[in-house]
């Protein structure tokens, strides 16, 4: 391709000449990092009762990471608690996805899935507990979008046999337009996850 054919649309030219766009984006990502840092302290306190019970891993140190290309867009995640081994997965992931939403996800597989599936089945046997929670249905548990081929609302499902699933992935989301409610959303959903695991 010759250099003459590398052209920018008017919108692309507007953005490439506007440094404030990238500076603003970086400032937003920094604020998400700060939010997740504060949340990690709250999560540690909320999770503490589970750490004392047999079968629940230590909350450990939180992991905050970022990237630029989840389906083409920037993201930030907080994993706490987090246990990833060949035979076991127990993680609660808080996730920010630029231009889309924030979400919180419980992911279980292996030994943790087998141990905790009965409590989840008890908790979600009450229909009112299924409101606003989604169940991961895709073959790949590492997808975070909420399209129909990745998540289904639990309220629309009748079978709660979590033990039979290849993995358990439960999630809630909140639109970015509700930015001021993010701390409440994350803390409330995290508390509910702790409650469901103790059911």
C-alpha cells in the first residue's frame, strides 16, 4: 500500500489532532484504578467471614490489571479473591469496559465449583434471588460481554444444576451512565456473592 492511500476520515483527523481526548481517557482509567483500589479494601472486610470457613480460599492480594483491546476497547479489572490453578478456579472479578458497562463476576470451576454449587443452588432456588443475575453459557469462560451467546438472565432459566455445568459464571452489570452508583453497585453485589456462597 502506498503512503498516498493512508488517509484519515474527518472524524479520525479530528481525534488524532486532539491530545485532550487521550489525556481524558488516561484520567478516566486512573480513576477506575483508584476506585478498584478502594473497593479491594472493602472486599477484604466483606470476604473475611468466608476466609475462616473450610473450603474457601484466602482473599489474598488483589490484582488490578488493564488492557486496550477487549473487543477493541480499553478495560480495567480487579480480581479479589483470586485462585487460579490447573484443577481449581475461584475468583470474583470486577470489570470496567470502556464505552459499555461495569460488571462483577463470580467464576468457579474444578474443586471450588463442586464444593460451592450446592450453596448456589439453594440460594437461587428462590426466584427473587435471580433478579439481575446472569449465567455464563459460552464455551469460553473468559468472555465478558453480555450478548445472548455469552450470558442469559437467571430469571429466565429453570434448571439450577450448577454442578453439571462446565464452569459456573454468575455476573451482574451496570451501565457507565450510572457512574456515581458504581461503589454502591460493586459493594452490594460483592456482599450478595458472599451471602450466596454461604447459603
